C-alpha cells in the first residue's frame, strides 16, 4: 500500500496522454486524487497502530512515520480539493476544442508535481529527499509559467534559478552530513538515513554538523521562502494558475520545512541542546515576519499579498521550531496544518475573483461581497483567518506559539512576535479589505460560475472555522506523535 502512493500519480500522469476528451481528463484527475487520499488514510491508520512503515529490502529508503504522515496527509487532502476545483477553473480558462493538449499537459504536470512532493515525505534518506525536492522545482516550474506570457515566464525563470542555487547549497550540506556520518560508521556502512543518523548522533562530528546545518538551512530555506532567500516566491505564487498557487503555498513550502525539521532533530540531539540551531531559526523566523509585514503593506496585487502572507507564516513555523520545546513543536505542526488549509482556501478563492474581474490588481476589484456573495464572503472570512483573528484556526496556533515563546523564557522575542502579528493584521486590513466594498468599474460581462470550486471553498472555510473551535482527537494524537518523533521520545 505504501508504494502505491508513488505508483498512482505516475500512472495517472501517463494516463492523461491516453484519454480522448477533457471530461475524461477531469474524471481521472479527481479519481486519482481520491485514490491517493484513500491510500494515505489507510497508511495513517497503520502507522498509528504499528509505528513507522518501512521496507527492509529497500534499505530503509521508503519510510513513513508520524511526521511524514502529517505532511503527507496535508498534501493529498489539498491535492484532492485542488483537483475538484480545477474542473471548473481549467474548463473555463481553456474552453476551445484546440486547447485539449494544454489541459492534458496541465494535469500531467500536476500529477508529476504531486508525485515529487509525496517522494519527499516517504523517504528518510537525505540524499533521496534532496533529489525529490529538486524534482519538485523541475516539475512545478512549467506550471508556474503555464500562462506563457512575459510575467509568468519571468517568474518561472526566477523560480528555477534561485531555487536551484539554493538546492545546490543544500547539496553541499548533504555531502557534509554524509562525511559526518563516516565518523560514526564502525562495522557498518555510513548512511544518510534519518534513523541511522539519529541513533548515532552522539558520534557525529559536531563541527561538521553545524556547517552542514547552515548549508541545509539556507538551501531548503530558499525553497521554503524564508527571508532573505524568498525573492522567487511572490512572483511564482502570483503568476501560477490559482490551483497551482494553492499547492505551492499550501503544500510545497511544508515539504521544504520538512527537510529542515528532519535535520534539526539530528543536530539538536547531537549537540544536546537547541541553542545553535534555535538562534538561527528564530532569527530567520522574525526576519521573515518583519519583511512580510512591510511588503504586504505595499502590495497592489492580491495574489502577491497572499504570497507574502505565506512568507509570514513560514516565519512563524521557523520561530516555533527554533524554540524547540514540546509545546512549540506542537504549535509549529498545528500551524503548518492551519496555514495550509487557510492559504489553499484564499488562493482558490482568488482564482474565482480573477476569472470574474479579469484582474489581480487590488485597485480594480471593488464590491466583491455584492458581486460574488459566496466567493466574496469566503475570501473575507479567509482574510480574517489568515490575519490571525479568532475564532479561526490560525489564531489558536499563533496563540500556542506565543505561549511556547513565553514559557521558554523569551519575553523579548514574545513581545516582538505579538507586535509583528498586530502589524501584519493592520497591513492586510489596510491593503486588502477595501476590495470587499464599493462599486466596481468596467466589470467584464463574461463570467463562468465554478460550482465544483464553490463546493471546495465551502469545505475549506468549514475546516478553517471548525478546527479553530474544535480539533479532532485523531489530529491531536497525530501531531503529538510527530512531536515525539522529532524530540526523540517516540515514533
């Protein structure tokens, strides 16, 4: 069952080139995504009952534990919601019969993109993880530039160049990590497997580990969008088709942070504290929060604003990981889930707005609540949620991060964190909230109502709202298990 996670999207991507119509493409898209979610649900249950899933004959390369499941489940859930939403979105964007090859290419690339992100979360080998993360760039760059205009192609080039430089630096970190593992290999071969490194962390060369962590943090941090390595992110997320923007922001950023988290657990155990890594993670987290707050205030494109909001929330996750206490780790993983669902909601809603107003310019969108009551209402609630207002889920994970900071004795950091959150809220309110009121000018007549997309928005706003008030026990147990996995107290 575990290997099916990898096989299904590969078969799906090939299947698109054998189908004769757009309708059949839409059906395969949804069925493939639903099958992945079903497999992931089964594996989640198995890991919960039996512990980590691995195949000895694959030398431990295939490996799923509680942390893997957390990121994997986010991937397949958002993947299914994006698949359903894309039926109307792509159907409207590419209406003519001559557009069939473009639609087929879009779905094939999306399936490969999903495949690469699943690969990241289903291996414990840092070398394979590095390959998978580089593959996510190669798979998604064509989707970023899919509109094939000047702005999207420029964004695609910036994306692949900056992320490739970052991933090259991460490769140097992987080499140093392997060299460090040579120090602990006595009668067995050295390994880049996470379990091997964790078990032998006491014998790893600490000086080499520190240098490796800096390279990996910069390399994977580039892919995660941490400031100052973030410059590709606003362009890529704003120019990609909205379903892809939802995957980039809601899923891909988690994959990059996943790589950092895996290595973070090894080096903290080796150093017997998190002081070295914590300072770096906290600094980059606060820097990302500060930069996002300022840049949000200056945005005129609502999708770029959402992209900078992603940088803010990756900064919050980095800050929580830097504290590295059980409470802060729980808050970081909870925030990862909450941000993914909320940002997917906002990017998908922005797709409806773009198709109705034919513009991403905030100054050209007015009267959204009146013109598009459902999308406008959902986007308004989503904007309040991403700003950190109660009773939405992000408020409670941000509150948990705040409690973790003060509980760890970092009062000054806590005060600065609260100030930056208030600044971000003010920036979003000042910049974005004007689109909901007033009267639009020169509103295009042509419009297609995405019924399937509306259903997805309703599901997502329900998740974002309900999980702020009630978090299912199964999710709490999964996050606690992920905390124990990384802190060394369990699977």
